[in-house]
């Protein structure tokens, strides 16, 4: 593992010297690139794609409205250790060796938290080897994944969404997170994971997606145990009463771009576990489910821009949750590990069988209900801070838009 420190140093050098050469892959296709075709003539998007990125979802404030940074700025951020992947996992920055990461992680978790009884378990559930990556994401000069609005920030939540969040907090005030199995999120209950579009984005765990095509269909093998089967150019209407956890998708080709429109989501507000920032995701967990489901419309655009890169752009429209639509872009790379011959498929992700963890969580909360309630109140305090941030964002947005009228 000592090679990791050397590799990090070499990567920083390559990052500083070679970013200008990488700039075209950050936002535009090669002028002379012709996308490959399937035997039946559609653009060929097939392959095992690494979806990780060092580009943050929201733009750091120092960049303002700038969509790209300079190579010098990128090198300085690399030197300061400011790059990180979208998993929001800071532990990768703790140490150069995996063993040392775990030593520091567990030391933090063994300290009493905020003077309350018990210890802060969150952050110590998995050791560093769980998410150790054999390769690194490709670098980009983009300052944020969000490209619209121009400030690169997630739009504020609506008053309706904030009221839903506040109502949920009030209903939970006398409950722990383990009074009953329904107090836990859908992902923890092994029903579904983060939901779309979050599950299409890369993290340090399960980052590879596989795209497989056949005449009339594009299928995306998701790492958390299901396959998105997308009919292409199918005009059959779908009734509004037919709803699925990840909606119902229909695709069409616009030139070499596959456009996928998804609606008919189930209401998965409960998909976000209470500690993860409220029903719509908090400031630190915006990659979780991003809407109510009932009014969410997701439009995705897949374009192969060179021999190794797939541009993935998506637009979220959910008027009951966000004050305006927003658009983000990411870049998928053909997975180096697979290209080198180390794997040729995505293996099944099996959730914890028989939910032993769920049983033990409920059992533990019932043994000492006072402690479990105290812990729930501590996490509610964290969420209240995030909720107040969302209130302030909405107040600022309303003031700015009122002045603009």
C-alpha cells in the first residue's frame, strides 16, 4: 500500500502538467469523431462505464459563474487536497494507507459525541478496504456538475417541500429511528437504493454501470441489483396510475444522442434515511433521491464524445420540490479495470439477507429506549440546521426574484 503515496504524488504532477490536454474531454466532442454503430445502425453506447468524478455537484463559491477552471487553479486545488469524489466520503483524504485510514476513522468514532451518551458510529460502518479503488477517476476542468442555473448551485426547495420536511420532523419528534422497521429508509430495508438520477452517478462504492443494447431497447445494468430496461421509439402511452420506484423510461435518438425521459415515479420521500438530511436530501447528501416522485420528470441525454468517454447530462424538473428545473453533466469513462481484462461483468449486489441488521437495530433501541431517543434527537438537531439553511436559501431566492420583477 506504500505505492499509493507515490502514485498520489505522480498524479499531482500529471494533473498540473497535463490538464490542458484533458480539457476537450471536459465539455465537447472531438470534431472528427464518428460514434460507432450497432449492427442495426444505432449509435453504440455499450460498455462497462466508470461513472466516478472529482467534480463536485455544486460549484465552490470562489468560481462564481465560471463553468471551467484554469489548469493552474486545478493544480492548486490538487495541491491543497480539495478534490473529492461525489460519495461525500472525506475518509479518502485522511491518510495515504488504508490501514492508517481505519485507525483514524475508528479513533474519531470512539469519542463521545456532543456530550451525549454513546459514541458516534456513523462513519465507521465500513473499513477503508470496502471502497478502495484500483483506479482513479479522469480529471476535468469543470467547476461543478451543475451547469444550469449558471451559478452551479442546487435551486432552493419550494415552500411546499419545506412544509413537508417540517411536518415529517414534527411527526418523528417522539420516535427513535428504530421504534419500528418503517422508521428506516427504503435503501436500508433493501427495497431500493438512492433512486434516479442519484444512482446513475459515481461513488467510491459500486461506480461501474454497464450499457447493453438490442434492437428497440437500451438496458443499463445498475450496480445495486436491478436493470433499467428502456424502450426506444415506443409510442405506447403509460397511464399515470402505473408507478415504479425508478419511474417509467422511454428513449429516442436525436442524432447520436440517446434522450431518455422518465416519469411515473413512486413517492419515495421515505427513501432517504432520517440521518441523511431530511426527505429531499440535505446540503451534504444531495445525491440521494431528489424529489417527491409524484411530480418529478427526469430527462437524460447520453452522447459518446470520443472513443473512451460518454457524456451524461440530465435535467430534473419537480415543481413541488425545486423552485426551478436544474441540469447537471457528468462524464463516464470506459472502465480501466475492465479494459485491462480484470473483469468482464458487473456482479450481483446482494443486500443484507434476512435483514439481521434491521432486527438488531430495533432490538437495541428497545433495550434502551431513552438512549435511542436521545440519539434520534441529536440527529434531528443536525437536520434542523440543514433545514434552516434551506429556508435561508429560499428567502434569498425569493428576495432576488422579487427585486427583478
